[in-house]
């Protein structure tokens, strides 16, 4: 190889059996534990993300069901107040941090290179590292819960309740360090997504030809890179206050409790958009396939995705309307919280117009995608209401807010994710999910969810505060809570049906073939499941719907899917320019490596040492972290990183 | 490196050379950036005016004139930036609207023609964030600044 190997003119060829075999040898991960620990294949990492996120969803769901038994009738004594505090806090932590974003990261990890026409993510080892850190941070945070020291101050963890004076156990230490730990994963993953989209798209896939799901994850990733440092800093300052007696949040010593709320919500509200925008992208890309037509209004929908996130940076104070800030200061954020309905409405009307003007094929995936529109509108309208300062003062800390956030998080995350599983499961496994069981699955979830959470608006309007472990008889909340509890069990049964369908169909589902839905995007041009190298040749794209060009007849040009860059001198993909995707270089991609796993072990030791004040372990973990990074970054000749590589 | 497959005919942005990248960048991000900056500075100034130290200023519902003037000037500046970005996007749109076949309506649906796609984004973002900034400016006159 010469240093100019990355600038050589790649060979253009049609895919052949011989080239496929050669690429398979180059890209495949060895079987067994060695491959499990060292793989950097985005598809394997994506599936692991999804499975791990669903494991956390089940844990969070069980916690929710226990709470619903406790709240099913007044004066219930199944749980103590402390147990209830830990349950609702751990439930929030689990669903928001360990399920909602990671499950979307799983889909994006699996699908991005396939959607973009690349052979892997831009930084495959960083991708593996992001996953391992996510698992380690999840175990770390749940370890506290397992020993009775889970978070107990809500997922947003307000001071002064979280300070050592009022919360002397290890609960907050697990949560604070765990959140900093998890932030490493989120930041690494976000950086990888951003570079991937701007560097590894197939030639011709200019930014105006990106699937909306790519826009959704891209904006979410950019937001995460900007806001995760705020929450990591907040938790670090809290940990310092608790461990070393600093006074960042201690008002008696000149600290500012409101500083916590600012730092948390500067992160927290964009995070909410980060866990819905990629899911909205899934709907924008999946729904039109079942309407047999392209999405109506691609240009404004793509813009509205980005605009929602920009506006999302300016709404954090609406979580703090009841803290006594000056009126005018609140009004700016109230305005932004209401204006953000505009880009959301653009997407809603685009989806409705797509259904209206299309020829809908009512599959289970379609039902999940279409129902999301209804739930989105309900959750959006209640959010719009709380964007108004006087209304928020009435509703804050009531069950109305709990109803709102569940319509947002379940309606715009879990329902699209369920639809995405029905839509992309054939690509993941080569088999179709059972449609009949799917109908039962959908209707049970949809009816159960609405029975559980629609009456909860009324519970809040009738004054029931959130986060109380029980309530007295005769308040008028009894039957509403009972209905919610019944609905939540029905909803959980619906999710169980989804899991049963996945297990059953994985084994004996109908064979799918490459493109069972006659869909239009690149992932459907490769076999199901895709080979380790994704594309036998790098495709060249001339439209947003490379597989529908014949039907749409938007122009005479046709994408080239069977003839393209072969790139078989080791693990390689093409690097393209950020706006127009003109070809630029050949990217040498790294082999499988244990370095991401080893680095995760080292970082885990560091965090355990900090948690337990085992400073020797923290020091060992710190040195091991440096060592693992050096192993990772040690220059490799095959990647053109050594001085002699250019003369070889 | 140029593509051996697609060729110039199929380039997604044949009119890209008609517009400076910096102008296109300003047209797209100018209005959102102006809105976001005015929002955050508005918030800081408005809050500081009523709550300058550890305690809120009681009996001071309207705040100080100098802060009010600063807020107004800031909002006028933000409006000017947003309007300029939107108008620039309009100008770029006129230069590049023929980049791909089909009208503005067609572009809204398909997105084809990368330069004109971004020009359309700039126009829509310019209008949207200009309106959002004007609403914030109206609040300067319609909402009591401090408490009460």
C-alpha cells in the first residue's frame, strides 16, 4: 500500500460472486466469544443496542406495573414511601436514559450505513465503544437500585433533596456518576453519527436526498453533543458537593439551587427532542412506503426537523415556570414553547397528506406509524397548554404533566419503534413478523395505552399531585387511578405480544427476500439480512428514491446499484464531500478490535473506584484507561497511519 | 476525485457555482442564530433587571430604562439579521430556481436541486424565525417585566 492508496482511483465494476466472497472474507466477524467482544460491525452493534434497550424497557415496565398496583386504590400499603421514590425515579431513569435514546441509536446504528450506501459507520471502533459504555453505565446505575440505593429524587433529581444533608445514602452517588458515565457513550455515539453522515454517504447522495430518519438522528446527535456536557457538569458539581463539601448548590453558602435546574433542563428538554426526532424520522420514511407514494413536503419536513431542535434549545425554562422568575424572562420561553408547535404541525400535516393522497396498505407497521400521529397530536396539544405560564402554574407537578410526558415519550417513541420493528425486522433477520399476531399486538397496545393515560389528564386536572406513594380515600381520584392501572396492564400485555411475535417469527416467520415492502431506499437493495460488507459495490445515487425511480419517473437518470466502486483492498469505504457527496477519498476502515471493550472495563474500574472512594482502584482504572486509549490509537500500517506506509 | 459513474449531468447541485458558500451559509443559519442569541440575551438581561443579586427587587415592576433600551435595540438587530438572511435566501433562490426541473411546489415535495433546496430552507427559516423574533419584541411592551 502507498500513502496514496486512499487517493487511488477506485476500480469500478459490477458485483460478482468472486468479489462478494472476497469482501465477505475481509469484513466478516469471527464467531464465538472473540468475535462477540471485538466486533465493530455496525449491524451487530445495532442489534445489541436494540436488545439491550428492550431489556431496560422491560425492567422499567415492571417498575411501572408495581407502581400502578400501589396506586390502583387509595391507602394502599404495598410499597413504603422510600420504595416508591426509588421505583418512580428508577423508572424515569430507565425509560428516558437507558431505553428511549439507546433504542433509537440501535436502529440508527444498524440502518445508517445501509441507508447511506456505506460499508460501516465512520468510526467503527468508537461505535463499539459507545455500546459497551452504554451497557456498563446501565449496569452501574442499576447496581445502586439492586442494593436499595437507586435514585430516589425523580429523574431530574432536584437539589436540595439530592444533597448529602437530605439524601445521605449512596443513591445520588450512583445516579450522579452513572449519568456522567452514560454521557460518554452518548457523546461518542453522537460524534460518530455526525461524521458518518457528512463523510460516508454514497456518491450523489447530496444532503437534499437524505432520508428524514437521517435528518432526525443527525439533529438529535448535534443537540446531544451540545447539551450532554451541561448535565455531566451538573452531576459532577453535585457529586463534588456531596463528596468534598463544595457549595455549588448550597444556598446557605452562596450556592444556587436554580443552577441545577438550569443545567439539567438546558440538557433535558433538547434530550426530549433527541428521543423523538429520530422516531419521527422513522415514521416519515416508513409511512410513505405503505401509502405507495413519496412523503408529501419533503423539503419543509426536513427543515421542520432541524427547526424543532433549534427551537428546542430555547424552551428549557418552561420546566421552571413555577420557580419565581421574572415575568418577561418567562414570556420569551413561553413564546418559544408555543411556537415549537409550528414545525411539529408541519410534520403532522405532511403525514396526513401522505396518507390522504396515497393508497394506504394497512399493515401492522402502518397502524403503529399512523397511530403515532394521533398520540403525537394529543401529547403536543397538552404540551402546548403547559407552554402557557398561567396554565402551567395550575398544572405543574400534577398528573396532567405525567399524562403529557407519557403521550410524548410512548406515543412518539415507543409506537414508532414498534412500527419500525415490524418494518425493518425482515431486513434484520430475513423473516417477516406475523401480521395476525401483529394486529393483536397493535390494538392491545393502543387501547391499553389510551385507557391508561387519557384519564390521567383528568386525574391531574382534578388536582392529584405526581410522585405521591398513595392518596387518601374520597378525593375523587380512586376510579381514575383504577382505570389507569387496568390500562397499564393491558398495555404491558400488548408489549408482551410484540416480544412473543419477535421470538416466534425469528424462528419460523415467512422468508422476506431483499425488499418485501417494495420500499424505495437503499437498505432494501441488499439481501436480508445484509452481508457483513453491506454493499458489494458502492452505489451511485441520482434521487431520493433509488428503488422507485422507474415508477416515479422524476427524471431520466437512474441510480447505479449493481455497478460501482468495488473497494476490496482491505476494509474500505468511500469518503464523500459534505454537501453534494462528490467522491473525495478512500477510507481505510479498522479491523475488529478488543480496544473498545478493554477501554470500557478500564473506565468502569475508574467509576467504581470513585463511587466507593477506593482511590487505588480509581488510579488503576485511570492508568488502564490511558493504556487502553494508547492501544486503540496506536498507529497501524494497514490504515496508512505509519510513516513507512507511504513507501510500502 | 470525480465520479466515474454519475458524471456532471447528474450532479445534484449544477448551480452551486452561482452562489458563494458563505452567503448560502448565512442565508440558512442567520435567522435561527439571531433568534437564539436574542432569546438567551433577552432572558439574561430581563432576569438580571429584576433579580440582580440574591433577592428580587421589590417595588420595581417595570425595571430600568437602560435595560429596556438594550432589549429593544437587541431585538431590532435580531429582526434585521433575520430579515437580511431571508432576503438573501430569496435572492439565491432566484439565481438557482432552475437548477432542477419543476417549480417551487415541486421542490417542496421532492427537494431536488441542492442549492435551491438550501435557498428554500433559508427563505422558510427566515420567515419563521423572523416572526418568532417579532413575537419576543412584542412581549417587551406587553408583559410586565418583573413581578406583578
